[in-house]
């Protein structure tokens, strides 16, 4: 074989310069090259902006991360920074390792995403980060706790919680935490910045599983950490991310960038469908309870109206008759699929007690309303009447 042909195959390919592509390029390159060693030194020493290695940063990922940061910071005057991670769980894990180098107490709630509760109990507790579960809707309880536990490094919360849809007051939590020098972290996955922007209420860090609404089409796993605090983000958080290798991959980020283009349209329709379905379920005799912050009867309705722009696409309801009745209804749905995720364009249902919350301690699960008859719905963007007919049919008999 001709050896020059072999060398030509191997030689670096470059895109011809010219007008730029209309869509975000997908940079599938583990490393980035330099014209000279001096340039390499300048980038490594941080004197020159540049890419080095995709575990440190990647152009596709950075472009998307900054867009999500800008959405989270919208209309606040804040310049936010963001780092994408390999999953939502990685975002939480990396941030905790960064914020708690020597351990300490982490104040949180019992009704978190099931995986997060497990991470706190089974992994972080072993690293001297002690999770304490409280009702964060109770400001006095939070204040008392911080007063009596000065070693509390952070408060981690979700609002609305999922699947119970409880609402926590972001402004109240952030102002109490600031008085005690405690960081605040919000998992904003259920809302996206189109619906709720925690940094506008003074929250220090926002994390997402971009796997859900931000991707929107169920095609990849990724996460993100967003914060106005440049020194934390460029310092310790980035360092932990890069050294633990919890980095996002460019392809998953690119899929999120694609999904993000329709986020506003999707969140509008998800919310409209959830509102219509919640009202329908409320009036159904086979349903004993509906949890949706858009309902007037929801205890957090007034607060949700203040801190959320829409009420979102997630709701849960309890089928009278418990576990067997709930499973029967789920099996009879035709338009909605049974799948353990949310935020996709199609309607998805899940039985939390036997899936997402299977490994969460029973007392904690029941205390937070995750009963055996509870069904979680992530409404898709189907025509609302078709969706309601599907549930009407499934609940019949
Ligand atoms: C899915 C989810 C996570 C975990 O995200 P992954 O991308 O699956 O790692 C964390 N928090 C919430 C609220 C979620 O829904």
C-alpha cells in the first residue's frame, strides 16, 4: 500500500473558512490543537481563552451552557455562568462535592426526586455531608434549624416537588439562608427557566436535569449547574467537574440545543394540557386527589402564581382504590405511555411508589403523599381533547 495515502488519511481535517453554519456545530473532538507551544502555554496558564480538552470544556457544550445561563438570569441584570454535566445526578453530585470540601449539614426536603434522596442518603452521607430532611415550606423551621446548626453549608430544594407538587417560597428561603451565610441550591428541572427563575429570588445555584424539558424529546441524558457566582463556577465547581470527569458529552448537549429552540412553545402547551387534565381529574368520581399548583384548591396556588409564570406540565393524582386501581388505569391508557421520565413531547405516566420512589424509605415516601394509588402524569403536547378522552376512557368502570 502507498504510505503517503496512509498519511493523508490520518492528516487533520479542517472546515474551510467561509460563512458560518446556521445551526450550532457539533464539536466531537476530545482535544483542541494549538498553532505554537507558546499558545498552548498561554491557554493552559489561563492568560488566553481557548479550548484544551473536552473534559475541561467544549465549544458546543459551552455555547449551550451560556444560553441556559442567560435564560436563568433573564431580566435580573445578573451575568450567570454555567457548566454542563453528564446527567442531572452528576450536576447535584459535583456541586455538593464542591460546596462541602469538609462535609457539614445539608438542609433539604423529604419530597425530592427519588434519585436525589438516594444520593444524599447512600453516597453523600458517607462523605460526611449529612442530609437533614425538613418541611421547607415552614420558614420558622428553617430559621430555627440554621440558628441551631451553624455547620449547615447549603439548602437544597425543589419547587414544585415531584410528584407531590408542593411549593416552597424561593425568596423566603434565600433571604433566611443569606442571614446565616448558607448557600441555596434549587433543582429547577420541573419548571425550566421559561416558568421559574430561582436566581431572580436570590438563589445561589440552579441545577437541571436537561434530560427532561430542556431536551424535550427524550433523546439524551445531561445536566447543568448555573450560578451568578463566577469565582465558584470558574474555580471549585469547574475543578471538581473536570477532575471527577462528570462532564457532559457534546452530542447530548447538541440534542439539548436542538430541543431548546422549541422550549417556549412546548412549555406553553405542556402547561395548558396539564391544567385541562387536572380540572378534568378533579371532577372525576374515581379520583380522590389531584396535585397541581394551577388548581385553586392547591395549598401552594397563591405562591405558585407569584413565583411561576405558568403552572407546568406535571401533575399527580390518586386513584380511589389504591395500588391495583392505579395500575389498572395506567394499563388502560392508550395515548399516554408508561415511562420513568418526564418532559418529553408525548404524555407519560409513572407509578412513583413502584418506580421512581421504590428505593426511598417507606415512611419518607408516605409522609410526602406518595401513596400506592398515586399516578404521576407528564402531559405532552398532544391536542388537549385527545388527552382528556384517553384518561376518561381509562378511568371508566
Ligand atoms: C431526572 C431528575 C434528576 C436526575 O437527572 P438525570 O438526568 O436522570 O441524572 C434530578 N432531579 C430531578 C427533579 C429530575 O427530574
